[in-house]
C-alpha cells in the first residue's frame, strides 16, 4: 500500500509529468498527515469517506480554492482506484466523496491587434538575445505549445525542410506542429547565431550563457514583452497558448484541428475557447445587426 509504488505507477505507466507526480505526492502526504493527526491512522484501508469529507471542510475553512481542493480529491480517487485494482483494499471510500463546484473561468487572452503591435512596433533590439526573445514569443503564439514543450525542444526536433517541429507533451505524448515560412527563416537565423555564439548545445533554446532555458527565464521574457502592449495582469507563456487558441477559432479554424495543435486529449478541453469566440460573435452582432 506504499505511496511510492503508486507514484512510480503514475509516473512510468500512466506517464504523468514530473510536476503532476509531485502534486499527487504532496496531496497524499497532506491527507495522511491529517488522518494521522485527527483519526490516528495512516492505513489507507482504514480511511472512511467521512474522514475525507472532514478534510475537505478543513481545507475550505482555510480558504483553499475549490480548484485546488478538486485536484486533491482527484489525487485520492486515483490512488484508491489503484489500491482497489491491486486488491489491497476491499472498499473505495472515495465513491461517496463529491467534489465542490468551481466557477467556470474563461481563458484570458491578448487581443489580436495587440499581438500584431508587439511584433510590428516593439523594438526587440539586436544580437543573439534579442533574436532569441522574439523567436520565443513568435513560436509560443504561432504554435500554442506549452512552456515545458518549448524548453524541451532539441535541434533534431526542428525540421526546417518540412516547416514543422516535434514536441513532447503531457504524458510523454509526441506531436508534430507546423510553422510558417516566416518562422522558418527566423529559426534558421537564430540557430546560426546560437551555433556561432555557443557551438553545440544540449537544447535548441538557450540562455544568455548558453545553458538550457528554465521556466522562470522564459516567464520573465514573456511577462516583460507583453507588458509593452497590454495591461493584462496575467502575462505568462500560458496566456500565449490561450491567445493562440482563441485567435485560431475567431478566425474560423476547425475546433478539432485546434485540439490536435494544442495536444489536448479531449475535445472538452478545447471547447472552453469557444466561449471567447461566442463573445466575439456577440460583439459583431451588436455592431452589425440593425435591431441588436
């Protein structure tokens, strides 16, 4: 019944990302600390649904967000399904546990005009760092890839001849993403500058010192540059992913194609962006219809 065995299972068999495995581990440790403190047990077989509900109430009293609570519940549900399949428990206490309702939040995105302003009017400067920073932003917006996928790109993943690149997404799923001729020229120019500056490198994108990029490094670049064209409080690489999806759908892209480009496992994950598209349609309707 060891948690480490479960964590190995979701890491290597279910192919969850390292960040997700860490989150599951933290959730389980927090619950069993609570169970030991309040019910004097750390045995999963002794856990009752009432204990889990009591823990959820405590989390709510501490003003933990419903979204975070639901993730913790998911961690426990996945863990107990694992134990049940292995016949290490005979009853699943999570069957009677309901997740709190969460308010639906529409994805935040940058207006199309402001993205065009970013790439047409903002002065990125010259030299390797400037070329890299612009390419990072162009690639995130043009492909909708995740931050982890961007950081993981290697030279062999970039096919300039076919104008496409390979990324490693969630659960180690590979997918191919096309890019434009304009981006092809930018990628080629960046690669030449990088090779001249640092020679062979482990990663395609590197820092000012030739080391592989890390999340905070990319976040700082995106946050700073988006701040030059928008007053949005959230200015992260993930916002560019939202922006890519919303602009694609607003301009008539097929939702199934957008799903494949984003690497979503289910269409429902992509459909959240159609709400933004509907808001755009409402604006057009109000401006265009005589009786709107």
